[in-house]
């Protein structure tokens, strides 16, 4: 959602998807005005819920899907105030060191580690500045959750996305983080699973996304039911992909090869985060 356009312009532009939830939230923020204190932030969240209800019918009428990246937006405040902790929680060893350590050849610099993290706290802030950062970025993440809960409840097509490789979203692993966060924000287990299977397949025009005759048999076999606990999507037993069977032994070997390749090119020690 370009800063130069109003949200209404985008809703009537014939585009079929908005990536990501924060684009919608930032459009609301431009309508609302500055967030500079807690009262202001609370009022903004009320405004976000109201506006989400207003645009939901327009998104549906114009067949516009919205992609999430909810876990990432929730992480922004933590990356400013407890970056060391969040780096310990993610599977940093599987992230390409050329990205996590930052490389000047990468546009905007996707650094993850404390000295290069693109979301780290700005230098030389006074106490008031620190308070504002906490209020603003906490509200930023909460507003995206409000939008997701409202739009999904009102029937808007939601697609799971992670903005992978932005700090600290590890490819593959971050999708499971996203599904859990979507569930925590109010989507049912079934809705969450559809957002990562049938709905994106339909949007892409791909002959996948459902288990039925005539569809490509690209499947993930799990050891436990994600309809009972969405975190069970992490319990991958076997992957069937393009006619190949990737069992747990092979999947673990693939992960080990990624770790080995990353360690061979790593320039900065990360053992403190493992």
C-alpha cells in the first residue's frame, strides 16, 4: 500500500492480494495520525478494529486476499528490547550467514545479529524515547493481530506468510512460528491450515493445496493432528514432493547439510545463541 495512495485506492485497483497485514495497519495509521502515548495507542487499536470491519466487505467483494507476517511484526518490539533472547529462540544455525551477518551487497542490509540488526534500538535515545519505542512497537504488533482477527472472522481470505530472511525469520521454520501466532491471534486451527494450503494454492492457480483425486500429491505427513494442536505442524514425519519420498532420516540429513554449509562460511560466532 504505497504511502501516496489511500487504502480505498488500493481496494479498487484490481490487485488480488495485499502483502502484508502491516501494510493495511500502516494505511490505518496514516489515517489516524501520530501514536505518541499510551492513550493514543489504545485509541488507535479501537480505530483499527473499526476500520478492519469496514474494509472486510470491500476485500471480499474485490476478491483481495491478505498475507500475514504476524510473527515478524510481533517480534519488532522484542528485537529492540530483548534481541539476544529472540536470537536464542529461533533456529539461527540454519540461516544463511551471508544474511544474518549482513552483506553490503544485499539491498537494505538484512542483518540479524546485534551489531547489524536492522530493527535494533536506535542509538542515543533518552528515557522518553525508549518509552515511546516500547509503546509504538508493541502497538504496531497488536494492531496487526486485531486486523487478522477481524478480517478472518468476517470471511476475508488470509494467506500465511513470513517475510522469510528478514530478521529473525528462518526459512521453513518460520512458517510454523507464523501458524502458531495466527492461531493465538484468533484464527481456528482449520482456518490456519487452509491459509497455508488450499487458499494460497487457489490464489496461485496451482493444482495443489487439497488431498483429492486429480491434485498433485505434494503432502506433508505429520506425527500428530494439527487440528488438535496447531504446533503439531512442526512434527513432520515424511514429505512427498514431486513423486519423491523424503523420510525423517533424509530430512534430518538435509538439515545437517545446511548447517554444515553455513558453518563453513560463517565469519561470526553464534554458539551463544544455540
